[in-house]
């Protein structure tokens, strides 16, 4: 078997795409708070609106299923990577409120379609007994890409005084070239099960939908406001934020694959219960913190908890019909973003009144997730989707 044949496998394509997306998206994310404050003079109100706009394509992720009538999932994933790269490359050229809103939407369309299709392909191509460990491995690869991005930002902007414009353009351009290379190198892989090309909402998946909704709600508070807190309240610079992200992804690189194995051993219910108890404590502490170093420690711990959310995906893989995966991936992303579209803008107003209230609301969301996690069976499967109740697998 040639080296090319050994490389040309579905899992390698998934890992390659898992490297490219964070390489470009991490640059957009880590520079955003400093860029909008320094160049566009954003307050909590504008950043809330921008983040809400960013999540609109996520809310509309269910429309990916209709695109699959015309394009294969693998090609849609590649096209979505290209759109994301273009959006990031353009960001630095439009340092105005409306310019940032527009480039953010472009980037977000690509990002959310990619994440939707990538989740679907992963659950289809990777067997159930290997899924949690493989998803942990993907997180490790994402962390390596993010580490490369953050260290490069620190070097370019701190040591060589690169502008925001040049940095965004460089990484957007590189991601564009890498994505074109993937399209040329990897063959089109077959799908083992023909996927439904219509929206699928099944009552036996209700617990998965509910966990996904509250996961999206609390994640927005971390993504939007935890980073903003570091810059606005504690005055963190671009290099300090980059260093903080470096620490985050070093932890993910070291532990994400191990977390995947832990999920296989102890089960989704126990892992998620642990995550949600930790998040309740973290959000309450965010609301009380007055020390920048303690806030940074909370930020790192909070980010590490993200790896535990793999358990929601593996739980769904175990209870879902094989033909529902592509459609359900789009539906779950839309459910995840129902709150995400509204929360940043609403909590941006709350932030102006009292930033601590934002994090107390996050603790309330985590509490709802904790209650729901008790309903996950010890051994979830098709026909045993939630604890104490046996659900029919019929429509």
C-alpha cells in the first residue's frame, strides 16, 4: 500500500479539516475583543449584537440538509472551509461597526455549515465504540492548530508589530490554500447509510435536544462575555489574551483524547453531571471575581470543560437511527443556536447594568443541564433514549 493510499482515509480527512478550521477561526476569535475595542470602539452593546449576528447562521444550520440535495456532505464541508477563510481574510479591512457585522456573517456562514456537516460525517464514518476517543483526538488536533495560531499571533504582533489587517489576511489566505489542497488530495468517500434529506424531529430525541439547547445557551456566555471581561475589566492586551488561549489549548492537547476514553469508561451521564456541577461553581465565581489572575484561572478551567461536551454527541450517536444523523446534526446546531441568537444581544444590555448578573444567568443554565443529565440512561441505545422511560423508535 502506497503512502498516498494510507493517507487517503476518511479519518485523516476529518483530522485535516479539524486542523484547518481552528487555525483560521482561532485568529478571528482571539483578536476580536481587542480589535473591536481598539479600532471600532465597541461597548458591550455592539459586541452583543455582533455575537448575535454571528449566531444567526448557526440557528439556520438546519438548512444544510437542503443543500445536500445538490452537493455531497464532503464537498459541502470543503466549501464551508473556503467561505470561513475568505470571511476571516477580509475582517481586518473593515474596522467599522457595519463592516465587522458583514465580515462576521460571511465567516459565520462557513463556520456553522462546516461544523454541522463535520459532526455528521464524524458520526457516520467513525464507529460507536471509537467515537468518543476519536472526538477527543480531534480536539487535540484542534488544540495544536490553535496553539500554532496563538503563538504566531504573539510573535507577529508583539515582536514584529504586525497590524490586525495583515494578521487576519495572512491566516485567512493560508487556510484558503490548505483547503484547496484537501479538495485536490482526498478522494470522495462513500456513505454507508443513505441520509434523510428532510428535517427530522423525533420525540425520542427530546433529551438530546434539551441538553443541546442549554449547552448552546451557557456556551455563549463563556464565548462572548468571559473573554470580554478579561479585556474590559482587567485590561488584558492581545499578547496576554493570546497567552491565555495558549494555556487553554495546551490543556486540551494534553487531555482531550484522554477525556474521550474516560467517557467510554464511565458513561455520558456521569461525565455530564460532573461538567454541569463544575460549571455552576465556575459561573458563580465569575460573577464575584475581582482579581485578573483568578479570572484567568477560571477561564482556563472553563475552557477545559468544553471537552466534556463530547458526551452529548456520543449519547446521540448511541440513540439515533443511522439515517437520521445528517439531518439531526443540522437540527441540533439550530437548537444549539436558538438561545445563541438572542442571548448575546440581551445580555449585552444586562452587562451594561451589572456584568455579574450575566454569569449568574449562566449558572442557572448549567443548573437546568444538571437536572436533565440525570435522565440519561447508564447505557443509552436505540429504544432506551432516556432513563426510567422506554421510548418507541417509531416516528
